[in-house]
């Protein structure tokens, strides 16, 4: 079985997420990075191509050039991975899909809700695969949590608390990553809510299997002069009536990448934390607390099939990311990939951003979240 | 220096908190339990008196009898401790103060806000000491957190997240403790918000030194048939503009007594958890994380003076509770006790309960919290 | 039921452990401190008596005076608690027992093995109760661990690792506590091995119900000029053939009071740590890990009866200490107290110290430990 | 810069460590797996080659065939990675080196000390690079620990405690991994001491920069019928007089891969745990405790250069393993690779195994460890 060939869009010099996508895509040897339009500046694209150690001839400076060049080769790319800032997501995806090339994209799916709707139309019209890298839903124990809830282990869900604290934007935004994420022209109207709030939102829906239907939001630009939100507190209501709380912040000094989720049902509760991702804590109504270990014998197939090492050999962020790419590779091969985040997550996430921003601005109480 | 003599009100057979107050009051040998009106039933009061090993003649069945009996003795009580369910708090405190006896009371201060206002008038009129056992503000490292924030170590405060998860009321309310706490006639209109939400509220204001000025609240009676709230999510605004989140729940299966607080400022952040109370985590903007240990050399006087053992010898809930009683004893002796929760905390806490219940019922957006 | 009356021996000004014993003894109101020979200097004994708030007339400056004075009172002491440095233990205990007064003593039981043997004879001759405050065996979850092992939950025990790291003597010995503990004239020939190694040794035997029968020891005086050991590594063999490791150190910078024990059997393993004493981790051969909580519903009677607060309300060192005193009070009342450490633990502990010191000095291999 | 081309020796169907080496080698795209002698059975080697998705023509069934086939290609292998059971290590390495091909090998280096000495001669004679995959020394925070100790941050080292608890061999040895590791014909005379004890030994020497010079060992075959040791307790002495303890076990039920190390010096102490590898705890003599985070700003170059993600995005075992391959790739390119474990570690590790086995068998006391 040959490796699928990936072309990258974005990921030029100074990119954080480009090299991450490369490692994740290739980790299981189902995919190989072979080409890229890493930058619209030819020299920068070539420098990036060298750093990825690809054939210099396949480091392009325009999407058209890449699509044409790759089409002309017997070993041309099978799909593109979009890793550029948000405002490039729609144009890049639209062009690729129009060229008949499947797409996997970093999140959030687009810069605005309107763009997401257009993207959904493009995907539907193309009939091609579309994946969205909500990395955290790739962690084995997140999938175990989802499977246990789906099996009824917690009973009906009553309460969800999902948090995503970071502190790296507590000071002035310095450096490439900070600059574009705090610039509405590139990130879209959402700052923190788009960058990490959507991860928390997707995780909550992914783990519970329940849709959010309403919210109250308090978004703030805490750092003086900041043009987008950097701190978000949102109360949620789920489709079954369960209550929820979603907190995301980038100004909480000392927090690193503290995504975590707690879910409580009639019969039990569970807890997972991204920074120590290889344990899942499960509580029962009778007072028992069980620790479930990644790689261990207590796991169902969704988690077991996405673990590469035995218990006690920690896997982390890159491996979780690789699991998303494995799902996408399966989808490209025409296999089932029910856990791959896709265009539905894209639309729901962008609707969440849009709804939360509006609700916060108007200081309204509860508002419906309708996709 | 003689021990101060305490009379207990409430704390009869089956009481959880009565014996806790007894241990806490006596731990440092500044106070001695000598009398009590443990129950309005004479036989039950005597049974309780025996369990506390006090003089049988001093186990009374009415407040009047206790006040009269103790007044007649040369070694009569110096103060009363009120540990009965909420609806008894005001009548008991009013009577004691009217009899010229200082009061320390379990929280919340009263069953309703109106009662709290009456209580405040009684306290003011009496000129006597009044203490409120917000136990958690007695932990040494909570006081260290307060001191560090007051000293400016975190810079201006921007964000506060205070949580108080419990799970013990996730099923039907069974047993004396659960029954009265879920009965509005005894607990007042607030369930979870009064029982533990007020602790979280007081802790947030105590640690930051900032008052809450507005809130959005989502209170729910999750368990079918429950007559008071058992799950509370509240967004906060503090007087300096800082944002806050207060979560309290009694239906989160597996959570025990998980009070915890995180505070973030311009220059740093800190974290404290009640269940592992002997460490305080402090983050700096430069990426440093420091662990501060109870009993250690890094502590200021507020914490150091309220620790009895060297580092690594864990103190816990009873010792924190005892610290409140030490403060109260100091107040009775006419010494400064600036950290003792008192009638201001009582009024603020009851206002918080009342405001949150109303805001949630009306599904309003932001409402002011005005004492 | 009246409170038992305690006289303290030692615990004068500057004592760390005297006030600890006072709190522990009185915590459950079964015992009351009423007298003491806190120092052989009259003024110092009186200062101490004031700090404990006892009747000044009952602060004595000699054992004879205390025994005579208390005998003459209708409310004289029921027992003595010996909290002085090690070299005073035997003389004090011998005198008390000769005067017909039961004894509870801090550990190690005596300064030397020869003294311990004499003590054992005194206890036997007196027919009186003798308790030894191996505090850590008072923790509820230590007792739960013992009960589970005794019930066969782990199968036959194969391996025990018990560690007691501290760092407070990593520098020069400064202060009253450090000085006498590093002075062989007061501490006996053992330093670390006697001060904390015996705790670890007792804990291992207590939890497993197995006696140590042989050892290899490596004891060192690491800090230049130190006259007693401050770092101890010992390999153990138990009576059933199980292997063990006992580590104790007072020069491990940053370690506070890190006593912990792990026990592994054919069918399971368990872990307990003194610094977070309210959880016990239990592993099964099938890969399950369970967390058992103090105060929770999973506990057997030995643990449940020695817990004062519900889950999540941490109890600590003082409460564990109080459990030893509750056992001793039961013994004084003629009730069964099977878990109270006594003269057997005294002899075994002193034999352990003696055997380890000799084995280490001679750099021998395995030597038998025979009481 | 082209990728280096790797040929694998071993790693056939059912191998655990073969796929791990493949991922680790390729993670940073400096190396590519292109060939392999995965099994001496042709069909099995081809099945493995397919699973690795390499060119079927490059899945060989003998070393001679691989060396000849690859030499004949313009894009032949640059080095071999030996991942077979221990008894194959020497023959494979000897053959590769004789064929002029550099070697990286799984540990322990050989099955016996005599073999290790022969290997050292082969390496010296060849003048080629030799790497030994002591994975754990590849963790960024292990390198940070080493760097801080080397810089004198802890002062002179006094004490080292290194532990490697596992539980997977507590029952009967079932499955390919367990079978060969407990068969002296394939593993060599050491079981646990060779499989994981050597990791602990190498880690202790790597982190402290100090050689072990003497030891006392207690090795046991705890599981009935086991032919090699499965539980090891070793006391150590380092070249500067520091004391040490090395514990390794494979029968500690519930332990997963719990390698951890604590080092204490005159001025500080540190702690690192493999299962939560992204924090390093550092204690100072003045009572301060600092948590150092992988990816954070407090790291020196050795750690910072071997981290791929920002703080809070956990890296784990595979990334640590990849760091060893990066060092090896650097060595192949003629660059400095001072932290790459090599033939010295091989000799020291095999000497440790041999010395410990003999010392334990003879129940001797202290014996010298001399390479």
C-alpha cells in the first residue's frame, strides 16, 4: 500500500504549525509530504522546501503553479493540507477543491461564518474529502471518553465543564504567531474564541455526542490595545438540556495549553486533561474512582487502535495529531472514518464563534446557537 | 491566660458540623466547649452533651435556659457558636446578642437576605463580636495567596476562576445532612448556591481583596424533584473590571469537596486547591513556576502564624477551621483579627445568593450585585 | 464518660513535638492535658505550663514531684506521655511504670537496644499499658492498606518499597530540634535511622503484617562533621521471603516529610504517600487502577472508624496522631486496641536500628534481624 | 540536505520495538527507512517490509543479502539499526561494521559482557559510528537535568535514587516480548537487570556525569519458574563518594514504565519522572521549589534544541527516541553529538549487569564495578 502524497499550503519560514502537520502526517508512514506552496514568495517557499527536505522543484509559490505542476506528474499530490493563517483557509480550500484535490485544514475552518458557509457549499459540490484538524479529538483517551459516554456508562449527561487556559498572550503580542492571531484581518473577528475556544467547543460536542443549542457569552479583550478577544467565558445549554461551561483564555499567566474536560452524568463522571493526556479518570455514583491508562487493557477499540506504545510510554500532542491524519488517510482510501472532524465541525465551530461574539457584544442573556 | 468558654447552639445527635466546630474551637486550647443547647428536645440535648463529654447540667434544651443558666455561673460561657440549619441562624444569633453574648455562626449567615439585614442591625446594635465560619479562608496558603496579591506580586488582577464541585447530591437526598440542605424551609431559597456557592464567593473576594459588582447566573435543580438549586454557573465582574467565573455544583459525580481558585494578574497567576491544601502554585510572566509549601520558609506572617507543623506534615480542614476560631478568640480578647470573616461577609454572601437566584430565574443578562 | 488525664514529660519551651502531642491527645476529647514535668528547670516548666494553659500548680520540675503531687489529688493524672529526647525515654518510662502510671512515648522507644530490652522488662513487670507513637500507622488509609493486604487482596506479598526522604538536615544542624537529633549522647547511636528509619520500618511491618528477618545496610554521615548517620539505604528480606527496600534520608534537599510505601503481591499493588495521605492507590493484575478516598464508602472499619470528616475534607498529620491516642485511650479503658503500636514495636524498632548500624559499619552483606 | 537511509535488522512481524525505531528515526525527516533484514525467513521479512511500506525488493532475509544488495544501489543504506533480541546484537553489529556500515543498536548492547568487549573492539577497529538507544537520555528535561548538574546548580552530588518499576511480568510470561526477555538464551543472563536496569544505570550516570564504582545487589527471580531475574535492588557508590540506590522490577503490579530519578547535592535536589516527562522539579536549599516545563523559556540549549512543541503540548517517548536518532544522524554527518550514548555506555552497561548478577549470586557485600 503506497503512501499518500501531501502538498502543504502555508507553513513557510517561522511557521509553528507547518512542521507539526508534517510530523503528524508522516508519523504512521501512511502519508508523505512531497510538495508545498509554503509561501507566495518564491524564495521563502524554497527555503521552507529545503527545511522539509523535499524536492526543490516541488516548492511552489502559487496554488495554481502547485496544482498544475503536480497534476503533470505521475506521482503528484493526493491532497493538500492547509496550515496558513485563517483568512487564507477559504481561498486555498476553494481552489484545491475546484482543482479536484481533497483538503485537510487547520482550524478554525475559515475567518468568518459566511466563509464557512461558502466552504460547505464547495465541499458538497466537490464530493471530495474534507478534514479539519481538531487535534485534541485525536487523543486516544478522548476517544475512550466518547466511547464510554456513548455506551451509557455515565447515564444521561447533566453537566459539562470544558476549559482551555493559556497564558502566552498575557503580555504584548510579540512574534509571528502572536501577531496574526491578534490581527482581525488575518484571524477573523474571533481571537481566543476562534483560536482555542473552538477546540474546546468541538471537544465538548465530540466527547458527549451532544450539540450545544444555546449560550451566554462574556468575551473580553483584556490586554490594552488588543483588537480581538483574549478571554472567553461561556455558559452552554446542550440539546438534551444538560448544562455546560466553556472557558478559554490566553491571558492566564502560567497556563500553558491546559485544555481539559469534565463530564458528569446521572451515574458517573469523567475527567481528562490534555497536559497529562495518558490517563482518564472515571468516577462512579458508588464512590469508586478508576484511572484508565493509555495503552492499557481497559480500552475500547477507538482508543486502542490509535495508540502506538504500551502503558507508561507517554504519547502526546504529535501522536494525537497523527491520529487525525490517520483518519483522513482512511477517508481518502474510502474507508470509514467516523471520528474524523469535517465540514460539520467546521460549520458548527464557526457558528459558535459568531454567536458568542454577538452575544457578548450585545450583553444579551441566553441566545440560541443554530447552524 | 484562661480558655474562653463556648456554648454550642445546635450540633445535636447526627450533626456533622457540630463535632467539627468542637474540634476546631478547642484545637489550640484557647477555647473550651462547656455548654450547649444542642437540641430543643431535652433528651437529645443531653445525649449530645454526653457525646461531647461536658457537664450534664450544662446541656440545655432552650436558648433561654442556657443563657440564664450560664449567666448564673461564675464560669459561664463567653460566647456561642451557632451550628444549626440555616433557618435557625437569625433567631439564635438575635437572642444571643440580645443577651449580651458574642456569636460565631456557621454559614450562610441566615436563610434569607432580609434576615441577614436584620442580623446586621442586631450586631451593630449589640456592639458585640460576630464571626462567620468561612472555613476555607482559614487555610494558611489561602492567606498566603491573599497576602501575595495584596503585595502586588501578580500585578493588577484580571481574571478569577473559583470552583466548588461536589457530587454527594447527585442522587436522591438521603440522610439528615442532605435532607435539610434541600429543603427550602430550612436551608432558605438557595441550595448549592447557599451551601457552597457562598464559600466560593467569599474565597474569591477574600483572596483578591476585590468586591464582585455584577453577575450572570445559571442555577438549576438538576435532580428530578429537587426544590432548590444543585448546580450553579455564574459569570462575575469585579470592582476593578476583572472578570470572574464561579462554578458550584453538588451533582458532579465523583467530585468530593473540590474547592479551588485560580487568580491571574498582569504579572503572574496562582492556583490553590482545597483537597491538596498544603501547596500553592505561583506562575510568573517570565515562565517560572514556583511551588510554595505550607510550613515552609517562603511564607509571610499571615500564613506562618497559622501553621502548626513543619513542611510535609499535612494540615487540613480541621486546622483551617481552627484558624477561624483563633481569629475569633483574638477578637473576643480585643486583639486585631483582620482576617476573621464577619458581618460584612454575611451581608455580601446573602446578597450574592439573592442576586444569583433572581438573575437565574429571570434569565436576565448581567445584573448588579449591590449590598 | 470522663476524659482521661494526661501528664506530659518533656515538651518544654522550644519543643516541636510537645504541642503536637497535646493537640493529638485532646483532639477527640477523650483525653485532657492537666499536668506536666516539661523541664527539669522549674521556671522553664512553668513557662511551658502557661503556654499549655494548665493549672500552674501542676507544672512540675521533677518526675518525683509530679508523681507525688498527682497521686495526692482526686483528679490526678491517669497516664504520662513522654515527649523528651531519646535518652530520657527509658528513665522516664521506668519511673512512671514503677509509680504505677501507664506510659505512651514518642519514638524511638529508647536511645539504645539495651535500654529497650530493659524497658520491655519494666513494662512486663508493671502489667501496665505502653504505647509508642508511630504516628503514621494512625492514618486511616494506612490502616485500610493493612486491612486489604490482610484480607488477601494483593495475594502473597512479594515486594515492599518504603521510603522516608527529608532534606532539613542537608546543611549544618541548627536549632534545638536539629541539635539533639545529631548528638549521639541524646539521640543514641542512630541519627536518621532512629529518627525516621524506624517509622519506615514500623510502617512496612504494620502494613504488610510481615516481620523483617534480614537486611543489608548502607548508612552514612553525609554532612561533614556529623556524628550520626543522616542517610540510610537498606535492603530487606521478610519472613515470607518477600524482598524489600527501605530508604531514609535527611539530606535530600527539597524533600519535606515524604514517607511513602508501595507493596506488591501476586495479584495487586498499592501505594500510599504521607504528604497526600487521603488517597490510596490500588492496582490489580488485570490493569485496573482504583483510587480509594479517605472518608469514602469503599473503606473498611479500621479506616472508617478513624476518620472525622467526609471525603474531600483533608485530614492530616495531627488527626493521624490523634488516632494513636484514641487507641491508647481505648487500651487504658480496657478495650481492645489491636492497632496500637506498643512494646513489641519498641523492641523490633530498636533491634532494627542496632542491626542496621552494625551491618553498615562492618560492610557485611546480609545479616539476620533477630529480636 | 538529503535524508540518511536506514536499514533495519530485526523488527519483523510482532515486533514491538521495530515500528518504534522506524517512527523515531523518521520523525525529524533526517532519516528514512529504506531497507531491512526484518527476519531470517523470507516471507516474514517481506510481510514486515510491506507493513513498513518500503520497496519490496529491499526486504531481505539475510544480512549478507542486505549488505550486498544495498551496496549495489546508488541509494543504498547509510547505516543499520539493530532492533532484534539481545543475542543477535553482536553478530549483527559485527557484520555491519565489517561491511563498513555504521550501527545504531537497541540496548543492552549485547547478551554478555564478553560479547560487549568484542563489540568494542569491532567498533574501534572499524572507525565507524556506533549508537546505543538509551531512549530516556533523549528526553529534553533529562538533558536539562544533566546540564543543570554540570553547571553546579546542585553543588557536589551526594545522593542518587533511580527507579524503574514495571509490572508487566508479574504473571506468567506470555507473548513474544515476554518470552524472549525471560529466556537466557536470547536475553543473556540478565532479565530485568538487562532489560531496564541498564536504562536506569545509564540514566544515573548520564544525568550526574558520575561513574558508578561499586555496588551491592539483590536480584531475584520472583515469579516461580522464571529463569532470569525479574526484580533488582542495588546500592551504589559513585566515583565522588556519592551514594545511590537503583531499583528495577518487572513484577510490581500496576507499575507501567515508571522510570524516575532523584538527585541531591549540597545545594539542591531535582526530580524527573518518565511518565510525566514534561516537567522537572528543582529544589533549593532555601526551601524554594521550581517546576521547569518542557518547551519553556527556562531551558538551556541541550533541552531547547530537542523540543518540537511549545509548553503544554506534551511530547513523549517517541520524541525522546527521535532525539537519540537526531544525535546519531549528526554523528553520521560528522557533527558533534556529545550526548549520544555509544560504545562506552555499552561497555559500562554490560559490566553493570555482569557485576550485579555475580554480586547477587554470591551474596557478597560491596563489590567494585570496573570496566
